[in-house]
C-alpha cells in the first residue's frame, strides 16, 4: 500500500538543510511534505539536543523515563487545565489511530468521516 510519490521519475534525496532537500544531482527542492516547517532540516539546536539525548538513551516512548514526565508537565503547563493528558506517539499515523480509538471508546460509535 506504500507508493513512491514520484513513480515515473523518483527523486533520490541525499541531504537536506533548512527547508530544502537536495537530490543526487544537487537539485534543490522546497520540502512541503515532511515535518520541517517549525525548524527545518539539520537545525543546529535540534542536532545538539538530539545528540545529547542519544548519548544518554536512544529509544522510543514505550519505556518509562523521567524526561517524558518532565516534558508532559512542561507542555501541559502551557495549556488550559482541561488539556492535562499527553499521549506520545511515533508518527502522524499513530496519532490518527489513537485519536480514532479514543473517540470510539468515548462515544461508542464506529463511524468515521474523512476528506480527500
């Protein structure tokens, strides 16, 4: 079910910086697909923070760790009191799946409306 976005002439992206991705020929493309809108690719602050964390522990959120709790507390402190629960997921697909499961559990309905 996974298809290459550009089946007739696929892009071979070899690196990225800021909001741009570069192919094997050095052509520059504006990245409008990946989740880079906030800080871009190869942002020095993100690289430094990720390196620091990976030196300590490199895993996903399936295991308990104080940093997850601290992050959730910092995040919820910026939100209205009713928004006090955090769910950490790996991707947008996992987030959508979780949202559907929570809504179905809460409402007891199975119907879904989507837009193309």
